[in-house]
């Protein structure tokens, strides 16, 4: 019996972190063949050529789909989607996967879903049904849901949304977030090891900060990020500030320029293009709070029983743990929220996105389905 080919697409460092454990589960299965397609930011020198991290982890990249233009304008992003559809069509024609695994809501993943739909490749979608009302990612996520055939959602609320979109209840599974799986299995670096690796000395208090563009907000991303930077400045030089750079989204380069200028003027601050899973998770365990608007701060940080300061509407609508403090994108509110995080007790926090067995469950479900092609003809299921 020939191995069934399970193809995973990844376009960003964060998404790869969520997929890592599932990819390992598929890779070691004697009845399945893992295929990996790297695209988007993974292939960009500006964003750290993070496909090399995938290869260092022992995975073979079967195809690289170049789609990232040197532009973060709406026109540039739309052209990237078009290039993605062409590139994925060619990759799928070469690899002939039996099932495609997609995670989340980025435009690279939308391009992959469109190409797979036309190529009659069944899609298993992870993290459908989540809400992020401040960015166009929500519309992309729901669109991918409608092109997908298996739905692995992160919580009960998202399950209801996917059901409301008319998907087959028999093909919907509440498995939690696969990103938590990696947290449970990874041996983290000590504080001393981290300082050596990052060439950064921790201070009395320390923050890990990631701020991505807000693509649907009335207030420009650069303005919101400037408010955050002013709040961080007001905390004083005794607070260590560790930044990771934003995704390749509209207005992303403006945020990068502001970040680099701030770091150059503040000896207590340092910025990284990409940390990788080991450094990133090790840092979360050592800092006093995680600040910004990334999904990781919502999905994964609660498992460390650390506070999150969630700024603005980028993650609006997501299920929040008790450790999350929400703040308007205004410097006074952000500073107030950070100071509250410094004294917040998160020892009893329960992560609503699961306990770390999502990848095993997804793998078992995928393997149990004997005929992927039978999933292709879908019916709309009314409430």
C-alpha cells in the first residue's frame, strides 16, 4: 500500500511554530508521507530566511513558493496573493498531495487554498472560526473555512462559528491549539543561556513585545505603535525591552523603521527579526509580561502563567484567558496596563486553548479517514 501524501504549507515563523509538533507526528507515521511547502516570509532575507529553521529541525522542504514582493502596500499584497496562486498550482501539480493542511488566516494560506480548491485537493484547516475583528485576517480565515473539508478548531466558540458557516458537523473537531504542544515538549534555555544567546542582559523588569499591523483599524498602525513606544519609554531605563519584528503585512515596514529607531535610542531595548521557537518560548518563561497584539500572546502565553497586555482590536473577539489585560492603543492606557501586568498574579491561569495534545488528536483523525477524495463534494448544513 502506497503512503498517503500529507502536504503542510507554512509561510511565517509563528505559523511554523504551531505546526511543528503535528509535522513531527506525520513524519514518523509509516503510513503517511509528509510534504512541506515553504512560502512567504520564510523565503525573505528581510524576515530572516526562516526556512533555514525548518531545515535545521530536520524537515525536508519539498517546494518553495516565492510570493513576497518588496512592498507592503495593498497593491503589493494583492499581487503576492496572485503570485501565490500560480506558485501553489505548480507545486501541487508536482507534488500531487492527497491532503493539504493549512493553518490560520494569512494571505499566503488563502492563495494555497484557492489553488487546492481548483486542483481538487481536500483541505484540513486548523484554527478556523476564530475571531479577529481588527484585521482582514478574519475574512480570509472564514473564506478558507468554506474551501476546506476538515476543520480542527481551537475552542468551542469557534466550533459554533464554523457550524454557522454551514460546514458538516461530522467533519468538525475541537482539538485546542497545536502551539501549546510544543511548549510542553521543549526544553527551555535558562536565564544565563538566554543572555548569552541574545547578547542581552536582563534588567529588573523585562518585557517581550510584538506588534503587528492592524489592517482594518481607523487609526494607522504606525500611530498605534508610536503610542506603544511612548508608553514603553515612560517605564524608564530599568525595564528591559525585547522586540520581535512584525509580519509582512500592509504598514509593516513603517513599524520596523519605528522599532529600529527606538532601539537605537534606548540602551535597554533590543530587536530581533526572528527568534525561533527555542529562544521565543524560553524568553516568555523569563520575562514579566508579553506586550503587543500577536495571536501567540493569546494562544500560548497563558500556558506559561504569564500576563499578556493585548493592545487594540487586532485580536478582538478571541477567547481570552484570565491572564490577558486588554488596552486601548493609547500610551496612557498601555502604560497603565503594563504596570498592572507587573503585579498581576497568573498562578491560577488556565489556558482555554487546551493542554498540549492537539497534534496527536489531529494526526489520529487524519489517519482514521480512509478516503480523502470523498470529502470533496460538500453540502451546506443549515442550523
